[in-house]
């Protein structure tokens, strides 16, 4: 039914961002700056904002408007080289149902989830899923996007290895100045990512004052111990910790990890990339918490 990805000769690469939240809007803006043909699919209040004001975003302390098209209805024959699905986990299955009849060959799932990819392809079509994960964070200042890419050293945009399509997507990202990496097993990468971020988010929900969670030494020690235990369990399930730099959490003494965590929680990085998402999406993070620990305790 769906052909494998193939770059169309002498045609501009067309990319659709299905979801116009922080992640979809930021990547759409960056790729539009690189001269690609970018369309953003939105609905509800976000659609009205985009139709009225365009995709506005902050860069170098100035407000800019991205050169993107805005779409509210996706037709069956609307072809895009990549559809980048940037929605929250609980919205994923519905989005795949909506996309299954569209003719575009590749759906890039920038979603935090432990679902097997076969489950997603059962909905939208075999061979269409290209799993990935963003390296970005931020929020909205009114109608204006205030977001940024995470530093390359911390987490670049990550793409799962497929049948060559991942190389083309990585090439597009790098052209737009977006650091990215390709990993051989995206599912294991997601598991390890949750091993770190679930305890980090849990600390905000447990704190008496979430915005100043990093000042609670007891809480930072508990978070450090939780991360270490998670990676121990991941190894016991026969999985390789990836990226390898996460092994630092397995070997550092808990007080040292707690000290570093406290500094990060109190930093501008922590406020932008950790705190904002945790307080805006508590239901999603708690669902991921439950899914992750169910996975660790499964046989």
C-alpha cells in the first residue's frame, strides 16, 4: 500500500509537522529557516493563533515569524516526504488513526512512549514508522514560542536506525543546525531515557515547592538513588545502557549525583528543559512513570 521512502528528483523536500506545540513549532521554525517547504497541522485555539498571527518565535531576543503553511485538514493525497508527529503520548494512537489513510510514506514519531513500534504500524501501515526523539524544550510566552534546542552534550535529536530514511532525516536536521544522532535500537534508547527523566519529574511532584526542588537536599539524594537503581534494573534485564554516558549514574556516589542534580534543577537549563515540561504535562509524566516501572518489574 505504501512505498518505501524515496527522494523525489528535482522537487523541494516537503515536511508536515502534525502537532503545533512547543516541539512541533520549534522544529518547524528551524527547518523553515533552512529553506525547506514546511507545513504545520494544528487544531483548536492553537490553529486560530497560527491563522491570525503566524508561527511566532523568539530568537536572539527578537520575535520572528516562521515561513510555514498552516493546515487544519489533511487529505488522503497530500504528499509529504516526512510527517513529523509531535504530540503527547496519550494523543499518539488517535493521531496515527487520522494519518493511516494519507499517502505520505514516513511518519516520524517524536513521542515519549514505551509502546512497541509494531503496534503503531498495525494502525498506520507497515514500514511507515521512523522513531525519533527531540532534543529541545521550552514553552510559550503568550502567543510567542520561547524554546530552544538542548545542548549537544546533553541530548541531541535522536533518530532510530531504519532502512536509510534516518540518514536523510538527519541530513535535513543538520542542514538546519539541529544536532542529531542515529541509534541502532531506539526502543532501548527510550527505556534508558525514561530511567533518567522519570525520577527527575517525580521530584517536582513530590516537592513542597516544585520550582525550588533543587534546594531540597533530601529530595535530590532520593532522586539520585532512584536513577541509579533504574539503570541497575535496566542492566539486569540484559539491556545495554545507551547512550553510554548515562553509565555515570551507575558509578557516581549518590551524594555526588545529588549535588550535580541540585545545581541543574536550580539552573536556567533546569527551568527551561525540566521544570516547564514537568509542570505542564504531569498526567503524561505519571503515565510514563507507571509504564516504565511496569516494564522494569515485568518478566
